[in-house]
């Protein structure tokens, strides 16, 4: 009984110390951050020495400068929360200044942080001025524009700490991430939850993936990603893998634009004809299930050098809109003895093949519906 009382007292004590801080357009960073006297910038609330697990930063409706979180930590039971004030909508705009000038929100080795119900964008008018540069026929000119104005300007970037420790247990939910020059969410770490976000119209000339995530034990669920440059969701690469994660119930469509992809092996830019719904590279032991992937320019789901993934109950429909020479509904390539599993998927109406598995990959297929009319019903 004394042990139970002690634990209960500890939890109660942590809740009692939780604080609310407020930020508003008409606030001032000299204020105490109360509802009546709010701060003027989100960064001011984050930089408070006393900010701790269980605290919440509520941001009133309006547009705010970028911000950074360095070595900020909540805990398992009491995360730090940054969110819009209930019933209002706050937008973080890289173009308004703040942060390091490259990202709207940037993390360095943080843990147990929740970012909820915010807009994340970049209002720089140069984005709209240069977005129509023809990367296929004017590659060199577009590369110059990209490197001069846009490279590295992402919506959210997640880095290791100064001590080279991974960020972990970060939650991004109910966000709108749009009109950023680069990736909407870019980073690696452990135990990220990326939930129910609307991610669209990201990327100028270069890679503007809806998200580009590596690490392990993430949950990516319920996101809508459309009209981004490159991939709706990109998971892993040959250096930084994506392992033991769940990617489910996402809707990925209309990644159609040509874009520039940087090849780090030879430090050159390559022009890519069109985008892909979801791409896995060096991704191992993941579950990809119940996703709807349709009307993307190239592949629906592309799996490269990835092993022992389970691809289950996905609907891949009418992809390869632009690139009918290469695109497939589902495409697995690179690597031997990959041993991926494909069960209960629908792949239909794609301009390329329903599925292509490289000989020697030794992956398994069962109970899939490939290039047979699934008799979809229009629920409207």
C-alpha cells in the first residue's frame, strides 16, 4: 500500500506542476505568458528554463515565426504539448523569420513532444515564381534556382542532439503542412507518431516529399498526402534505414510533378519524370497496410533493397499517370532474398503492370487481386 500511495502521489505531483503558457499575435515576449498577458513568439515559451513535461503552449489564431527545440524533453506520462488554442488556428511560417531561416520547425534531440493542430508553411513569393521551371528540359537552370533559393527549406526537420542522440517519442498530429520549398517532414529517430495530417503542395523543383522518415518503431497513420514533388511518403535510404514501423491507413494521390533528385553518390542532380505514392528504400521488417494509393505519376508503391516487410490490404489504383514506360502499380527491385510478403492487396487500372517483383527477390504473394476489376462502388 505505501508503494501504491507513493506512485500515485508522484503522478499527482507531476500533474499539479503542469503549466499553461499562451502565445498571441498581440502578445509581448516581456509578458509572463498568461492568457491575459501572452508571449508574442512561440520561441519565447519554448526557451523558458522552467518548461517541463506536462506543460502546454497554446497558440492563439494567427501567423507566427519559425521556432527550434533543442534538447527539450517531456516524459512518458507528461509530454510537452504545442498546439493551437481551442477553436482557433495558428500557422507557423518560415518566411516570417525566426529559427535558423531554413525550417518552420526544427528539432535537435528532443523527446516526448507533441505538435498538434498547427499550420506549417512558407509564404515566400519566390516559391510561386519559380515553381514552373522545366526540370526535364532546363535541368541546369532549375538546379541553379534550387540551390540558390530553395534547398533545405523544409516544413519540419528532426535532427540528432549535439551529443548525437536520436530524437524519440515525437508526435505530429492534425497538422496542415503545405507550400514549403522542400520536404514537409524530414528526419530520423525512434518512436515517431505521424497521425492524421494533411500534407500537400510541397516542393519547388527539388524533393518535396510529403514525408521522408528513417529510424525505427514509428507509427505513420491516417495522413493525406497529395500534390507534393516526388513521393507522398518516402521511407528510409541506403544509409539510414527504416525498420520495425507501421505505415497504415494513409491516402496518397496526385504526386505528379517532375522534380530534381540529388544523387549523393556522385553529387549530381538528376531530373525525375514524376512522383510516386510511397517509396521504401532500405526498409526492413515494416508493416504497410490499408493504404489507398492512386493517380500518382509514377509507381504506386515502390520497394527497393528492402527485406521482410509485410504489404497487406493496400489498394493501388490508376497510378503511372505520367510515366508509363517505367511505372508499375507495385514495384520491387534491388536485392536478393528480400522475402517481403504481399497479402490481400488490390492493384488495378495502373498504366504499367499491377505488380513487378525482381527475379531472385524470393518474396511471397497470396490472395491478391491484380489486374482484375475489383468492382469499386461510388459511395456518393
